[in-house]
């Protein structure tokens, strides 16, 4: 819980320090498409340990032109040591020191002028044509633009801070909750709750514009008998691969439910985002819990439970 609070403090500091020259950010894709595939806080399993996605994925057809969202010095190269056409990026560092990294631009279609400026340590102006979206469908990936905003302090900022105009009007949803043993993998019946420490596992997601499906949450606050016991807000992530926060927030174990189902936080297959909230139960009465979830556009939903009974 202490880790969670210090993480929260980092998020808040990051928000306070974002008084940037972003008023003139230009949408990097034409027509403001807003089909969101992944967000800053999407949990991903690309290795033995899961990690945050760190950026924003906007789906767009292969060949879609990309323009510079901000002005600044330009670099081109590969963001990953195993180079492929898919791992090409154009990065722009603004006068504030923020580095905007645009991934999955087709390396064979970069305007010579951009290459020349990148080689010479030159600058680009917001709105300059940078290239086109790489056709990743050949390797089984939906073509998209990935945007990181890396601050000079090494924080990954939530691109929604600068690209918030998504037209999102649908609040997040809490689809189900379970009680579990603190370190175990067993679902605990509400009737079996005794005074002590348990974990409230919350299956919650946000529907971002574009109807792609479930996204991880931007913000969650959990109250017990009116008092906040758990809170997170993904305005920024520590750099480079800070996993403590993942373990604090996502439920990473297996949960065996009453009907024998085994549940996991798993985004590659069913995009199920399970959040783990440690709860101290003071008496034999099921505690009164309220879960408040919010998306970046400010759409809020409230979910109350006394035990498993929600309204
Ligand atoms: Zn991505």
C-alpha cells in the first residue's frame, strides 16, 4: 500500500510538471481518427514479467500519412535492438525537452527532407509530413501509430494529456468483483469472509472511442465505509520498466472462481483487466465498498457492493 501511495505521488508530480507548450499540438493522423488499441496503462505480456504499454496506439490503415504533432529537433532510427521495418521510429524533442516518439512509420517512405534534417540534427515544424503508417498486417499486427511522450525527467506521460479530444462519451464499466485470499488463488465466498485481510479483485474496463473493445482504466478510486483505501491515476509512468506499480495495481495471479473458471489479467487474448485491492475487513459484516472509475474524458461510473451485492 505504501508503494502504491508513492506511485500515486509520482503521478501527481508528473501532472503538476506538465505546464508545457502543448497548446499547438497537431493530431498526427488526418481527420482525427481515434480508434484506440492500447493506452499508457494497458498491461502487456511480452516476456516473463508483464509491463505497461507506456504509449498510445491509434489504429489507422497502412499508408495513412503521419504529420509531426509538435515542433522540435528530429531523429530517425529503430526503437528496439532487434531492428525490423516494424520497429522504425521518428522522434521529435520539443524545446521543453519532451521527446515524442512515433513508432511504426514505414522506413521506406520517409521524405528525403526529413532524413536530411535528422542526419543534420535539424528541426521539423508541427504539421510537417513525416511519412506513412507501416503495413504491419503482414506480421499479424493491425496497422497503427504508437505515440510515446517521454519527459526530460524520464517519465512516460499519458498522450491523452496532449491528444485528449477523442469524443469519448462512454464511462468505464465494472463487470464483476470477487473476494480472494491475500496471497492465494482461491475465490472466497462473501459468507466466508472473516475479520482479516483479503483482496478485492475487480474486473473493470473502459470502452474507448472506435469500439475496438476493452481498455485498461485511466483512474480508479475505492472507498470502504466512505474512506478512500485505494487509488490510482495513470498520468505518467516511471521509466524505464517500473514493474512495482504493475504488481500493486493489477491482479497478476490466477483466480479460481466458484464455477471453476480460472481468471487472469491477460490482455493478449481476452483483454481482461483485473485490479487487486487489498481490503482489511474489521468485522464479520461484509464491508460497504464503492468503486469509482473514470476515463480520461471525465466520464465516471460508480459501483457499490456489500459483499457481492451490487446496485
Ligand atoms: Zn503500442
